[in-house]
C-alpha cells in the first residue's frame, strides 16, 4: 500500500527526460461550428504562439517542443521561427499537414478518384517536408480526414488502394531521419466511413510503408467505451506507436484538457506505457497534446494539461509490479486490482511539487502563472489581428 508520504523521490525517476509536445493551435482562437470565441491576448502569429508555449515549459519543465501546423503556422522564414523558439527555450516539434480545409478535398484528398487531387494532396506533404528541413523537425504528422457519407458513394476498397499509393509517395520523399505519423479517427468530418477509421487500418498502412511509418493514437478518436489502453499495448507490442494526441472527450472528439474527463483512463494508459518502458525518451513515442481551448485561458489550459499527464505518469510509476505479478500468478483478481488502485489513489502532488522545487521550478506552476500577470500582459500588448487557431 503506497500513501502520500510514501512517494520516495526515486520512485519518480521515471519522469526524468519525459517530455510532452504542445500544439501551436491550442494557443489560437478555436471553437465549434456554432461559435469561435476570441480571447484577449490570443497570438496573432506563430511567433506569439511559440512565446505562449514557452511559458508553459518555463513553468513546468515538461513541454520543450511545439507542434506546428501547415498552413496555419506558415511563415516566410522558418529559420527565424526556429531561432525564436530556441531563444525562448523551446524547439519546433512535429509538422502537421492539413487535408481538411481545401475545396478540392470535398470527396477525398489522398483517396480522391481524381489523380490530380491526389497529386495536390501529396504535394502538400512534400511542402511539409521542406518545412521540416527548415525547422529541424523529424515527425510529419498526417491525419486523414477522408471518408464518405453514404453507402455506395465510392468504392471502399478503391479508396484504400489509392490511399496506399499516395502514402507511398509521401513516405518515399521523407529524409532518413524523418518519420511519418499516421493518425486514425473513427468519424468526422464524414459519417458513414472514414478511410483511416481505426488503429488496425493505420497499422496496416504503416506496416506496408516501412519502419519509419508509425501510428498516432488520439484519445478522442475512439467510439465510447473503447479500451484505449489495450490499443496502446498492442501498438507498443507491434513497435508502431509513434505518438499520442492527448485530450479528453465526453461525447465526440471534444479536444478538452487531457485527464479532465477521465483521469483513471489516463492512468491506465500510462500503466501500459510504463509496463513497456515507453515513457523513456529512447522509446521514440512522442507524447503530444491535441486540444482546443475554446472557453478557458489557453496558456493555463496547457499548463493544466501537461501537469495532468505528469501526474498520471507519476502514479503509474508507483505501481508495485512485484506485488502485481505475484497476485496475477496466484489468480488473486482483487489483489491484483488493488495493487493498481493503490497507485491510482496515491496523492503524488506533494512529491511532484518537491521534485519541481529541486529542479528550480515553481512548486505550483498554475499559481505561478496566475501570479505572473502574463495573461494581462499579452492582452494589453496583442491588440487586434488575432489569428484563429484553426486557420
Ligand atoms: C483532428 O481531429 C485531428 O485530431 C488532428 O490531429 C488535429 O485536430 C489537427 O487537425 C492537427 O492536424
Ligand atoms: Zn489529433
Ligand atoms: Zn481530433
């Protein structure tokens, strides 16, 4: 049985080197199809998005990378953006393509029946690869929004074959140090079929492409009740879990703060991660957030998010694996369950605050952010011309 005072600092050593990648679009204005609310101080360009992301890392020590999105974060000089990030103590992480905001893609992008449209969608990824070369990024993240709304609308098989060819052309354009991260989603923006709806389809395409093609698991991209930690285990076992897009959902792909809806699920995911050492930097798993802060302070929302991930991982590191193995071997169902629940119910906040203090960070990053006056500062400085997060 572990308890708050029994969280020895060495138990949290598994946090050393663990980092989370924050998305640029979390700092921009976003919303739903009903309304995009604006927030004073919202970044007006990618440089200001990175400045906000740098505050999250400065206060938590957890978030040294910022995902960019093309074209939302297009700039004339990516080298300058890269230097700007470095000056602020962070760096540019994955580059996200966009196949969902071009009229040509209404009936598909990489799967489209018209070879001209497919070539346009492939060319967009070659553009993203050029951006990667300028920013030093190694992850090209591809979420495929393609799908159909009606049975019979198109050949499900034909779309897979065209998709495989398009992905091959992108994969072959990668530099040796690059990875292609393929993200699945079971519905939206299409509702009868998605062309990469699930982890199995993403895995099949990645296996057909090669070792540097890996799956992205977005926690909001599953049907209600899905056992996500099982998928985590399976993709790790196949050596194909490239990245997470962490968020929380109640009903759909809600993109809420990770851990806010179901901290127990986040803990169970982390238990599978820790059981295969995938939390260690050498694993190559990129722990990214993919969230939109429609009504909450965006910087504070990202601070809360990375702290939630840190807390879930800290609890997972406390699982008494020897006792768990013993209970499992003995067929002690509740004994094994209790071992896991002991870790989940341990309050690790004090131990994490001690760890932050020992590393020269604020014990309470959220309180430090609120006391910093940063929100009021950017609201006063950034008047006019706020860039929506999603455009
Ligand atoms: C869309 O639902 C996916 O989660 C994407 O990963 C993300 O929202 C964004 O479009 C980045 O490309
Ligand atoms: Zn995502
Ligand atoms: Zn999503």
